[in-house]
């Protein structure tokens, strides 16, 4: 039950519900939040008494100062067992006559307060109370309570870590999107002014100056492509990327991708070719995103291949269409074959790596494949080469023409 949710509030509520009514008549969960004790859950066999217990905590909230009760357990990390609660004990913790009267009204017969420890820290305390004369807690009960508290603390800490990870991921995605937009604006101006200079709008341009302007243009376009890749990744990660399904001719999309990547392959002395594809082969998908996936995989193959050829295939298999890109490149060790789909990950994890790029191409490709209802896998042998396979359904699962993901 404790591991069934990674939602923080759900986990806390589950802790209190686990103990009542089998192990206790009422239970509270108090956690240390930003240096203060917060009561996050109260469960009682009697709903009226549960409200009463919450009102008591609101009127007399716990602080870290008292030498007994929940604050002392959280501060020390040591459990507290009271087999039989006496009126003198209640009077010792009451802050005023009204507080004492409310405590007496709870009819506490026996109680245990146990620390919720996880990863060397005390996150809070679990208080279990019996209101029945026949139920008096002892050492065996305390052992069970400690085990429950330990398991609950681990579940709560996992939920906290999960929430923190989500927040960190959202912050990263927002940062990437914001910075990419901000970088795109001045870069667009650089490209525009380069075109004006190259066309001689502001005056004659020598051949040497044209060569230098061409280098500016190529570098600017490479940077623009990188920024667009980061923007696409940020949109997919945030769930704001939309998908438009339409009839797509497979051969046309493959040819477009090959033509786009061919200059890079030629520059490196590689032979890039597509095996014959059935001209009638079609699927219903997002043509732009399919083209982007093929370009990403082909570009990756060119980047990590120094000699030989790169071959593209596309064929029907059942209700799916399979796209394969095979290369004779450096290959990938088995232990790294899943890591290559992680964002910003490359086989050479050093600042002096021989191949450039953001490390986002394959990560984006897998995420786009999932958006289209498909999958991307790889088979590879070091020094022999790799084959990347994109499998997409011939028809999307959703009947909608356009959907946001």
C-alpha cells in the first residue's frame, strides 16, 4: 500500500489509514517541513473525534521546543512508549486548562510515538493511540510500530524525491525552452545580416570576404539547427508538442531525409543509399516528425561512421512499417545501447570528444516515436556497425487528426 503511489499527500494519508482500526484507535502523522512540525494526517475510528484531534492541533500546534511528545521524538530520533496514560502525564504536557480538558476528552489509554527515519534522517513522527482499556501497548507493539514507521518514512522520502525530481526536470525544460528562444532571436539577425552582406546590398564583396561570410552562414545554420533541436526536446518533455496524423507515402519521406543528409555523408566520403521501397507503401502518421526521426538517425550514423556505407530500408511488417538505418561505424557496447537514448548522453563523455552535437538527437527520436505510437531500438557490435530500427503503426491508435501530447 505504501509503495502504490509516488504522490506525497497520498502516501502520508496511507500511513495513517494503515494503523486504524487494527493497530490503533487513532493515528497522526507529523512531518518536519522547513524546520517546522506539520501535522499532515489524522485518522480516527470516530470521524467526530478525528475533527476534534485536528482542531486540537490547530489550536495548540507542535513546536520543536517541548521535552516530550512528538517534538521530542522528532528531535531525538528515539521512540516513546506509554503503556498506560495517566492524568498526571496529561497535565504535564497541557499548556493551559482548556488544553488539558481537550486532552482528557480524547480518552487516551495508551500511546506510542515512533520516529520516521529514512536515509539517516528523521522525517517526522508517527503517533498511535489506544482509547480502549483492553489495549495496552508493550514492547512487541513498539517493534511493529517502529517497522511501520521505517517503511512509511522510506515511502514518504521516495515521494519527496520523486516530486523534487519532477520539479528539477520542469525547471530544466523551462530553462532550455526560454534560453533557446532567447538565442534564436539574435541568431536570426546574424543570418539575415550575413545574407545582406553576401548579396552586396551594402557594397562590393571580395571573393575572400564571400568565403568568410559563407563560413559565418554555415556555422550560424548549424547553431540554429542545434537550437531547434533543443526547442523540440523541451516541447516534447513538457508535453506541449502536438501531433498531426495524415496519409504519408513512405518512399517520399525516406527520400527527403536521404537528400537532406547526403551532403554530410559525401563530405565524409561515405556512401549513403536507400534500398528499393514499395512506392505504394503508406502509413498514417505525422510526416514532419517521421522525417525528423529519420534525419536524426541518419545524421547520427554519418557522425559515427568514418568509412563504408549507410543503408536505409523501409518495409511493411504486419500492421506496422519498419524503418532501418544500418551503418559500418564504430558500433556501441552492449552496456551503452540504452544510454544512447538518454538526453545529453554520448559514448564519449568528455570535453575533448571527437564528435560534436547536443546528445539530443536519439533522445528526441525515441520520444517522437512514442508520440506516434511506435518504438526505436538498436542492434550494434563495436567496430562492426549499428542498425537502428524505427517501428510505427500503419494507423494511429487515436482517431483524432490532431492531438496534443
